[in-house]
């Protein structure tokens, strides 16, 4: 699998399936630590909030909706947006199972938001819970916390937004 992450396609297994349009949210606390949550379906796999863009929905609107749907809050302000759309491929064992087999992976627009609420505003017990636990983590720890097939994408996010860790 190619490790290049960009707005262009990554080749993995020669699939002709499209990428699922998606957003990701890097939510920072006042120390510039990143919100990460442990997936219910993959214990030990921590990730930042992310989710699909609905038909006709603008990416930033999807980010705000996903933040509320996944962690129960909109207490945040926009800091930055990724310069490019980033892609990743699902590993072969997940292709055909995830998203009803319609996509090869995701094409994501990432947003950095500053959390402006209280920790009590975060609620993982949402209508469709995805996470079992959450914590604030140093930005540099992100690539080793995520599932292996998303590590290069998380490193790309660090390359673009790592300067925020020192503000």
C-alpha cells in the first residue's frame, strides 16, 4: 500500500471503488492536547471524531454535526482547516464489510477546533454511541494510538497542525 496521503487516490489492491466523503475534527483543549476517544468496536483503538458528509451538506456543517453526534457538544470555535482533502484506504479484510462495501476508504476534510466548554459538556452516551472512553492526549501521541491503516493520515495531520501544540 502506498503511504502517500493527499487529495489524490491511494492505490491498494486495485479497487475501483470511490472514497467516502468525510470530515475529521481535531478538538484541542486549552493546553493544546487533543480529544481522542476509544472505539466501542475496536478496544485499544483511539481516534479523533470523524464522520460522513451527508448529500448536499457543506464539510464544515458536517464537522459541527459530527462533533455533536459523536461527543455530545458544539462548545468549540474554529481554528484551522486542512489545506487538502486527505485519503486513506481500508485494509482488504475490511473492504466489502464497512459502509456496505460501497467505498474503498475515506476522503476527509479536517478541521481544528478549540474546545470552549467544560469537560461535563462532553457526553459519549449519544443516540448512536461510537466510543467507550475519552481523554485529552498530547498531539505527538496521535499516530501510535490510531489503527495502523490510519497512521500515515494522522502523521500528515501532525505535519500540518503540529505548530498548534506549542501555542
